[in-house]
């Protein structure tokens, strides 16, 4: 009997493995500021702890291990800058935001050079405050949440995993491992949603720079004229609106890792500057003429075909070669369908804690044969929706988007024509039967066969399956009919009859 559905069991109750609460340490002697923060960031996802002096703040930092520190630059007792210096000795990468009043921005700039993440001007502009704080919390999460590239399923509580067992993903894992000891520039390519950012973070977490900052810049999301300043900073008066000096990401990320996302969208001017940093390790702030040295490891990513951009002269060829030192290409999900089942299992766990832990084989088969233009991100989103849609504790085809249940865009893996039976999967258990469980991939295979048969009503599933099984078994046993009959659980006489009926020739069977 086939399993009614595929159950992905989690052995222990799932803890909040993926979205730990953010802890924010506020160091300020003004009670009003603490009150404002509580009001602005009132959320079950954020916990605020506070200290009213640098000394107290440092103690609390070691004890509470916050993800983000927000500190006034003017503190009674130990100054904000001194507190920052000591804090950096305790932890080189925890993001620290300095608060400063108008007129004291020079001190804030000093703080940035000491490795502060950013600074805020008092009184606060609330949308800007939120933007900076949420950005810093995201950076903190990226630095803290280790991305494991071991193809594991029993993910550690604190680890995010890159899931995949397919051959191309194994190559990716191998490359990440090989890169761990080096500082080489890496270029990650692949369609949208294939996991480029995840791979960038895995490289960072396994590199020698993992105790130093990791910052990300999305080159496509920042308006052209601001990107250069975001990356390299600017001097006061460099352009209209540059009312104060600004320290860019390269400078803030000294000794760390900078992830340049969507690099295919950079202007020629920015490309030239990036090339220069890669060649000489120096750059200038916009409007400045002092060369600044930065020791930054670059990981770049793009979903655009850069070779074409080079040919069209939209992307500098010399920069392309500089970035392309080590290239990791992430294959689209439709080219590694064998990973879909694992990804489904992983996401169902990740979307927990929830009683819903299973998916019907029919729904799984639909997922396995979908075209996945949005790749893993699309799969994650569809499952997120399905978890909400599902009425019981099993995801059924009706919980998937309606277009998925109709005509699939591409046939299932290798399709029914080659009936390679998948190996039984120990992770999948049959919930209701005491019989030895058949490989529950069989149900997925059956779905694929139904799809194959529906395409042409002359196709007959059962004889096709029988014929293919016999051919495969003969190949497996090098044409030994005794062994083939035993493997298939039929008599030798039946086997002979079938071989004749299906016209299986020796040379077809043993290739
Ligand atoms: N192999 C994988 N295992 C587990 N999760 C994955 C995997 N690949 C991608 N994801 C998840 O899918 C989502 C999209 O991944 P990511 O943001 O890294 O894609 P991307 O290639 O950077 O896409 P884009 O080009 O659109 O920026 C993320 O939530 C990521 O965690
Ligand atoms: Mg991305």
C-alpha cells in the first residue's frame, strides 16, 4: 500500500529556529529617548534593554548579547566614543548606531571611522530612524545567523541552511568550502530566487573574516546618483544636499566583507571606482581627493547575463574579469528537480511552529513538475501561502495556486519515459501502514505518469511501466534472466513471455 501522504516529521518540537527576537541595547541617560524607542519599536519581535552610562552599557552588552546597540555620543562618565572603542574590543561586528545632536556630527563621523554602523540625529526623524534601525537589525541578522552550506536537514537552531543534494548544488557546496580560506573576490550568478544572497552569506560565515562585519548593498535599489556616495561616502559640499561628510560602506566595512548585490545595474562611473578598489585597495569619497585605503573582501552577485552586458559595452570588461576570479553559478530550480522534495521538507519546518507538517503526494508531484520561473523564492512563497490556505494539517493540491494544478509548464524530472525508480527515502515515513513502506516517491512518479498519459491517449501506462521495469532490471543484472525474475518478483516463465510480448531485444536491454 502506498503512503497516503508524505509526512515530514520533526523529531523535537520546533523552536523559533529562524526568526529569533531582535534585542536592542539603548545607552542613553535621557529617559525620554528610552520612552520614544519603546513607542516607535513596540513589537513582539524587538526587545529593548537600556543602560544610562557607558560603563553600565558595556556590562549589559556582555550579559544581554544584543543584536544592535544604539548609543548617545554624549554620555556622562565614559564618553560615547570610548565606550564604542571598548565595545569593539568585545565584538568587532555587532552594529552600533550613534545618536548625536545637530552640531556634533563631526564626532559621529569619528565614530563611523571607529566602526559604528551609522548615526542618527536628534531630534529623530521617525521614518529615517526606523529605516536605519531596521537596516541595522537586518545586517545584524545576516552576520549572526550562520548559513550552513552542509547539505543538512536537521538544521541547527541558529543556522539557516542551503538545501540541496543535486549534483550542481554539491558543486556549489564544494566551491564554498574551497573558498573558506581565501579572500578571493567571488561572483555569484543565477536567475532571481536561486539563492545568491544565501550563498554570499555562507561564504562570509565560513571565511576568515566571519568575526568582522558583513554589509550588503543592493546596487539596483539605490538611485544612481546616491549609490556612489553610499559605497564610497562623500565630503561636505560634494553635491547639492551634501550638508555633512558621509562615510560610505567601503570605509565602514574595513577588514570585513561587502556584498554587492545586482552589480549588473551599476553606472560606468561606479564601475570605474569599484575596479580601482579591486586593483589598488584605495578609493576617494565623492568630492574628496584623499585616497582612502580599505581592506574589503567583495562578493558580487547578479541575475543579469554579464557577458552580454560586456558585449553591449554596458559593463566594463576589465571589471568583469576582476570580479569573475571565482564564479559560482546557481542553476535554476527546474534543472535540479530532485531538490524540490528536500526544499519542501525544509520550508515546512522553517514555516513552523505549526501542526501542519505534511503534504499530499499529489500536491508534491505538482510542485515537482512546475516550471519555477521564480525558483526557490517562488517555492517558499507558494508553501507559505499553502500553509495558510490548508484547512487540515496536510497541504493538498487545492491549497496550491490554481494555475499549478492545471497544465504544468515542463514535464516532471526526466518524465515518465525513463522510469528510474528513486531510492527509498528514510526521511519519509508512512503514517498509517504497518507494512514496509514503499518508496513514497512512487506516488510522485505515478502523478508524472498520469501527466504523461494524459498528453496522448494512445499512451498506456501499465504496459509502459512493465516494459521499462523489465529493461531496467535486465540492465541491472547484465541480462541474467534468473536474477531479473527474482528482482521483479515474477517467475522466469512470466519474464520470458513478457520479453517476447514487449519485443525487448537483448541489445536494447543491455546497453
Ligand atoms: N538552496 C536553498 N535552500 C534553502 N533556501 C533557499 C535556497 N535557495 C534560496 N533559498 C531561499 O529562497 C529565497 C531567495 O533566495 P535569495 O534571496 O538568496 O535569492 P537570490 O538569488 O539572491 O534572488 P534575487 O536575484 O532575486 O535577489 C530566500 O528566502 C532564501 O533563503
Ligand atoms: Mg538577491
